[in-house]
């Protein structure tokens, strides 16, 4: 499985990333390991993550979210299912099957 995620930092900023092991990656963010951004800003919590069936799709989703405005990212956090529909329909962003899971770790 491949995960694309958004976390909130202690300064309320949002960080988007990709991983194959969401629990391990959140522990790394908590400890400030392997991410200069969260080491400096401080990890607060996992807001949302999406599961993709390939590395390529997860990384494309990560890239797309990183280009979104903060307002759009906040909307994604609150409306995960609608965001998936938007990707599949309105944006014609072919990612295959993506699941949205909030605060499951």
C-alpha cells in the first residue's frame, strides 16, 4: 500500500507527504527524523491520509496536494470523499482507487 498524507504542525502549518508505512512515518515525524520541515515546525497530528494502489499514483496525489493553496488543503481535510470525487470527475486526475481515512493511526 502507498499513502499520501497531510499532517498539521505545532505552528498550525500543513505538511503533505508520501510513504509506504504510515505508522512508521508518523513516528518519524513525531521524533523529527527524516523531515527537516517537521523537525523545525514540530509534529502535531495526522489530519488525513489516502491509500493508493501504486507508488506512482500516491506520488502524483502528493504532488497535486502540495500545489494546492492552504484553503484548498483545509477543504481536502474536511471533505476527503468529495475531494476523491473531484479528482476522479472534475479534474480528470486518473489515480485509480484511492481511499480516504481520517485519524486512523
